[in-house]
C-alpha cells in the first residue's frame, strides 16, 4: 500500500481552474474550464505522465526527491515539462487548455462545450507537432485510431522510425539502434524525424467501448491494459453523476464506471520497450474472444 501511495503522490495533476487568461474571443471569452474541461484535464494528466517518465524515468518518486533535497524538490520536469501545461496561450505552453482548444478547432473543439477523447487526441497531436518546445524534448506523440468504428490497428513497423536516427536510450547496448521493423516508413504529419534521435514515444488510442456504459466484454481487458508497464493511464470525460476525486486523497472507482468513450495512453522509452508493448497487446488481443481493444499487425502501414 505504501508503494501505491508513493506512486500516486508522484503523479502530475491537472485540475479545473478559474481566473485563467481568456479562452475564446470577445463576449464569449471564458476564464474557467470548470464543468466542461474534464477531458482536457484528464488528457493533460495522461500526457504529463508520459513526459515525466521520459524525463525522470518510471521509478521517480516525489518522496525520495524531497528527502534528497531537504524538503525541496527540483527536477527536469519542473523546467522542461511543467511549462508545457501552464494555462497560457503562448506557444511554450504547448498543451495548455488554450492551445488544445486552438489546435483542436478543426476537430470541433469549442471553449465551453463538452468534448470527447477523440477530439482531445487530435488536438494534442496537432499542438505537439507545432510546438518547438515540445519537439525539443525529443519525444514523438501520435495516435492509433480507426475512423470507421472498428478496433484500431497498431502496425508494428509504423513507429520504428522514432528510433532510427541514433536510437533511444538503451538501444545501442542492446544492439537495436537503427533496427528497421517490418513495414516501417515515415508517417506524414507525425512528429518523428529521420534526422533527429528520439527519446521516446507517446501513443494515444481513442476508443468507444460501449453505448452509454462500458460493455462488459471490455472490462477485464481494460484492467489488463492498466497493468501493462507502458501504460500511462486513460483520458475520459465524466458524467454529471461521476465521482469526483481530490488530488491529495487516494480514492477508487470500479472499472465498469469508466465512461466508454476514452483514450488509452502508452509511453515507450526505447525500441525494445515498443516491441514489448506490441507483444503484450497482441497477447491481450488473443484473449479477447473477438472483441479486442485494438489489434496488432505485422502488415506494412498503409
């Protein structure tokens, strides 16, 4: 239980705020995301967990950092990562509610209106790709999705390019640096570059797993996904009667209470980490009895 509490207390938190710089223009400008920004805030926390793992590693804990610093803590996330989520319209705050709303406009995001995880994922990818500060972290952020409503397909070779240009941490000594996975090619619109090394990959997978409530056939699969080492959580919105959580209090909710419209998040620190994720997701697919969360394919990415 102590390990769980230590982990929980070390997770970055993004919550509703008031008196922020205006969202929108003129008389319609808003100064709060209270009541409509739940998907944005849960999505920010998911992405913050990915950035934190990239900068500090999966085992970083606030408690240990405070002990070493005599009650004070300072980390690379405080400088490089935290400012990405500040509630400011400037480009350095790439993942602020302001920039997510702006870059999510083509996906239908309007300040003050409810939005779903699919729209959030589109906004996050666009905001990340257009931010020099986000790109400077050396991370790729991309989506695995299917616009037709079927289970999305993760092509194993699609994201190998994220480590082509020198290999992420750990690839050189494992002999995997520059490894080309079957079917790998550059993805238009992706933040991957064939000329700059990548330090990791954040994958978002928007899903609809039921109508009105989470379908029972997905409940055990969702529990298993949360246990995958590369998982960084889920982004979802809450209904009016959804449970409310205080950031400093450890609470729980049943899996069946999760809204069926959600986005899974994964962080891979290296090519071997990504290959391991593919294997784990393929194993989950084999146990899904025809209703997988997503499928894994060795075919070339179309």
